[in-house]
């Protein structure tokens, strides 16, 4: 049996990480153990852990000899051509523009990672390389990292199924652990501060639409008169393509009617109708307005706040009703908002109160 270990140099910044630390690329790898009953301890004169594993296998079992098979070896494929084919297939599926954009961002990051490492062939993106690539995502939330990983797995899953790779290097890449934090709605004082702050008419209307409708910012910023049916907003969610019908207060509809339109939109800034230009502009406006006084402010908290307000109203809306307003499934709403449901919580408390009314009887102990 042989064991690999790394002998860190005195100047190595990783010398306190232990002998099994694999991310060091400067210090030599040694092997120690026995081969056919003879003790062995020597330097392998390599710094790559993968290469050291190959040498160890050769020491134990002899050099690898390929056995001829009738199965063809996967043909080489450049990373660039693989991405081009994947994107063409994705666009042929009529996926949403936002989904296509996110894949393009992923591949842009992957190409930036691959270029300085001179990775041109898809087969050079091994599990070890992709783990290194994933490390750059650490500053993002667990949910964002997992969505990114899903896209990466979709790409390499296709590459493997098409025969471009002998195996899928992302197969053993597991999802990041989420902290399970509950959605964070605005407090009552924060809500009063947001709604009561004096603003120009267009910004005030945008803030109130976000507050009362629970629309995502990408849906709210592209709102048009034809999206309103009386005092109800009818929109197709860009994210999941579900149609929502959301009542808003009559005063807000009246204020919207008085706004001058820009290119047929209530809230268009400038002339660009590019969705991401508009969402970025409105996020900047909202952050400048509220982030100083509400440090954890972000636009999506309007959606959480509306959902919680609906569930805790008097009388409260049911989870099924809230799911319809949000354009989500009941399962998703239960996952994120069930603990905020006043009616459900009251039912649980009533059942527990009845259970506690029954006092346990005394048992004679001999």
C-alpha cells in the first residue's frame, strides 16, 4: 500500500494546511508505503496530484497498457465549438431570452478561466479544473451558485451524451449547501418609510407598483397600459411564463393614468427597450433612494413583503390564492412562506390548545 503526501517548502504559504492539501502547486509530492513487501519512501518529482496518482498506480500495478476495443474513442472537440453547438441547440428550443443570457454569462466566465490555462480542447476541462473554476463563485449566494452549477451540468451532460467526452466531469460536483434563511420582508416601519417618502410621480408610482403587485423588477419596469384591465395588472412573468392577474389600489391606477408614456411604457428610462438596461437602471434608482436608511434593501424584498402581507392580512389570503398572485406553484409558496400564513398558524395553535386541555391521568406505580 502506498500513500501520497506533499512536503511543503519552508516558504510555502500552504505549509500549515497539512500534507494532504491538494491545491498547492509548488511543493513536491512524495510517496510512502510498501510495494511487494519492500518499504518505499521517495519523492516523485512532480507537483500535480493527478500525475502523482498515475505514478502510484504504475508502481503498484505496472504501466497502463491500453486494450483494443471496438468502441471508438470520443473525437476531440474544441471548447469554442462545443459552446457554439450548445447555444444553437438552446436557442432552437425557444428558451427565454433571460435563460439564454445566463448561459452566455456562464460560458464567458468559462472561456476567461480557460484562456490563461491554454485550455482549448473540451477534454482538458477535467473534474479538478472545473472544481477550480467553481471556486470563483464563492462570493455568490448558495442559490445563485447552484443555478450556475445546473447550467454547467447541462452543458457537460450534453457533451458526454453526444460522445465528445468519455465521461461527464461534473457528475460528482454537488450542490452548495444553502443556509435555509427565510425570505426577509420589509418591517412595518420600513414599509411606512418606503411608501411615505416624497418622490417625483414616476418613481413614486414605480415603488408603489412594486409594493402592491409583487411583480419582479423585470416585469414592473416594462409595464404598459395594455397590461392593465381596470385596476388589475395582467402580466406574463418573464421568469416562468405564467400569467398573473393582480389587483392594485384604485388611487395607484389613477396615478398611472396621469403619467406621460415613454415609448408606450409607464417606466421606460431613456430610449432603450433592452430589459437588462432598464432593470439595472431601476435597481440603481431604488438603491440610491433606500439603501442608506435600509442597509439590507434590495428590490426583490418588495415581492417577499407583498406575499407576507397577503398571508397575514385580516382576513388572510390562502396559500393557493397567494400562489396565483405570485405566479408560482403552491409547493413553492409553501416552501418559502408557509410559516407566515396567519390562518394556518392559528389552526395549528388551536389544535395544540385542544390537545393540552386533556390532562394526563395518574398511573399507580407499584
